[in-house]
């Protein structure tokens, strides 16, 4: 079963993060879709408490969704190399983890910039993008 990572398609940091995940996802566990897409709107509709803005990464695994730092840590758990070690931070309560995530998210356009439109994936990764 593949998981879906929903991300801000115009954010340079978010797009770089997707590239990072793709390069370290040897089992092709993750699929991707911009939060701005119709596909994301339809898919996330089944999770009424899921964020509807683009300020958070959202991970859907099966019938559950995760956002912010919980999504990032769950993604790290599936990556190659030493990245799964970061998953131990899941034991830190979200009310302590998420302010760090939010601090970066609020400044991501200022620090990393943004695109006018969602970027196109490399041809070898096109089948991993939905919507």
C-alpha cells in the first residue's frame, strides 16, 4: 500500500523536500500531489479535520492522515539510510514539536521562495505524482 504526501506545490522548500523523499524512497512507498490540486481536495474531503490550507504537509496512510511534524516523522521512518532514526522524535508530544514546524512553515516563502506554478516531476518519477 502506497502513502500519499500532499505538499504546497509552489513552495521551493516543499518541492525540494519532495525531491529529497523521492531520492531516498527505495521501495517507492510514497506518491505525491500538490495541496492545490483537485485530487487533493477530493482525497482530503474524507478527513474533515485535515488542514485545508497549504501551510502543512499532509500524509495519508491507509485510512488515516497526519500533518505537520507527525507527517514529516512518519515520512522519515520509510526513507533509506539513517533517516528512520528521526522517528524516535514521535515520542515528543506534538504540542512541543509542531511550534518548530510552524515557525519554519510561516517563513518558508521568505527564506526559500516560491514558484508561480507547481513544478513538473522528472520523467522517471512522473508515475509517482497523482492528480
